[in-house]
């Protein structure tokens, strides 16, 4: 199993399993400082687009600065709270893929985030959930961890179909759903 920086999640290794292609439009919900956003932008290429959405303005500013340094021009940053209705500020059915990487454990409003992801996905679009395995080393002790089974049930309750599970690392689970 591959390790990321310092043994943490390796975004390139995880994304390599998701069939991300040029021209796709991808929303990175809870993008943070762009751990997945920058690699996503490289995968979709100049013909694609990645929308980084986060509640922290500083995190989004960091993504845009880093993208400029790396000559990446296909990232849009949206400052927003995904727990609110229409929280992403994106149009209905506008995204090929929505990524929820290490975001659900931080929220008590998981159904609202999943509902928003479903709303913005195109028909047959994919929702990817990557989150901490409870009890894994380095897993957060605070927050609202969700098990793989709970995540699957939650997303299926919102009307998406489980497509497959994929290997992330020894600390995270990965699930792919189809609208």
C-alpha cells in the first residue's frame, strides 16, 4: 500500500482509481488547502474545471496562490458553507464528480452535505467519499466520525447507488456512488 507524505493519504494514488478524465467538471467539497484540488486540476486538464469549495477563506486563498505558482488556471474557488441549502452555490446537475474527502467526520449535518452533492451531480455523475476509519492510527479523536457502512447507508438513503469500494490507505475508506 502506498503512503502519502509522512504516511498520510496520497491524493494521486487515490485519484488514480477514479477514472477522472480531461474535460470533466469536478467539485471538491470541503477542499481545505487543496490537497486533492491541485491533483484533480491536473487530471481534468485545461479543458476541465475543478471547483474548490470551503468554509475557510484562507484555505481557498492558499489553493489559488498554489495554483498560480504551478501554472494551473482551471480552478475556481467558492467560499461557502456546504451544510446550508444550495450551499455549494453550483447549478443543479452541473458536476461530473463530487469529492468528499475527509469532510463528513467534521460535520453533524452529513445528510445536508450529501443532498447538496446529489443536487449538483449530473445524471450518472459520481460521488466519491473518502473518510477516516474509526480507530485508525492518527484518526481524529474529536468530531463525528462515520463508519464505511454508515456512509454507504447515508448516501444510498439520499438516492445514489453504490458502485464500488476502493482502496485508499490503512487509515481511510473510499466509496464511489452513481447518481
